[in-house]
C-alpha cells in the first residue's frame, strides 16, 4: 500500500519524507489556503522534495478552463497528478488529460457509481472521501470495499486512493480491503508509529541496558 501525505505544509512534507515512507502528496484548495503560500510555487517545491505523484487541484468548474488549468499544472513537474472534481466537466477534463498521458486524480468521490465513471474516464487515481461520509452517518469504508470490488471485476488500472482519513483504523481497514493508496494527514501518519506497549517495552529495555554499564559504540 502506498502512503501519500495530505498537506501543503512543506516543512511537514520534508520531515515525513525523510522517513522514506512517503510515496506521494495530495493537496487541495483548502490545504493551499492553510499553507499561506503561493499555489504554483509551493506545489513546485513539493515536487522537488517527493519523487512520487503530487496532486494539484484545478479550481475552474467549466471544462474548457479546467482543461487549461490542468495542462498548466501538469507542466510544473513530471510527477504532477492533476486533481479534478467528480463532475461532468471534471470527468471530461480527466479523459482529455489522461489521453495526453497526464496523471489525473479524481476527487470528491462519494459513491461507487461515481468511481465507476472515473475509471472509465481514465483516472489514474480515484479519491473516495471516507471521513466526510462517516460525518453524515454513512460508513465511508463500505464505499472503499465497493470500489475495490468493482475495479477488480473489470481490471481497471485506476488506483483507489482513500482520502479524508481521520484515524489509523481507516488506514488498517483500507489496507485489509486492498486499496492501493491512502492519503494521510501528517498527524495520522505519526499516529501509525505508536503503541503504548512499544513505549513501555522500550522503557524497560533502556533501564536494564543502563544497569549493564555497557555501550555499543
Ligand atoms: C485528499 O485528496 C482530500 O482533499 C482530503 O483527504 C480531504 O480530507 P478532509 O475531508 O479531511 O478535508
């Protein structure tokens, strides 16, 4: 399973990329606003730090302008994945860009039917938002299970990119379902490292080691 990080905070990205566990980055207009940075500049910087796909989202709602934006974003770096919303204009843009060999991430997916359309439009990634479905009383992970099954049934190359992840349980469930990618807020990626028994065990080992008076180096 690939791990992308869901942030436009360049310091967070540098820090987490140094673990060797980051396969890509996703941004969206809200995350760009939160970073306080110029969109095109910060995305270019992220592309230098991370080799894998970096999602940069179009903001036009009509096909012609969205396509122009997508083409411009794709020129920032070879590892840009143009992000388009799951609308009719978004999927037309997805088809046109993917026909040109540009990676496309179709975002704001909330149903299996929408995911099916995105795969047919040639999306590189489909982003179903699990946390936002949970927020309205539906089980976001049910959608992931459906999309994984549908894509397997037809051998679609589109990768399921689990988005709007809120906690480590989402990540583990997504991995058990065979989703190809999870995009994690930095806090959730850090949470994955931790277990109280690891801390307790390490504490015990360190105390016993100190008592031996030895050193390795
Ligand atoms: C990722 O591509 C999405 O933009 C992101 O995961 C949305 O997460 P949120 O629902 O926490 O805003």
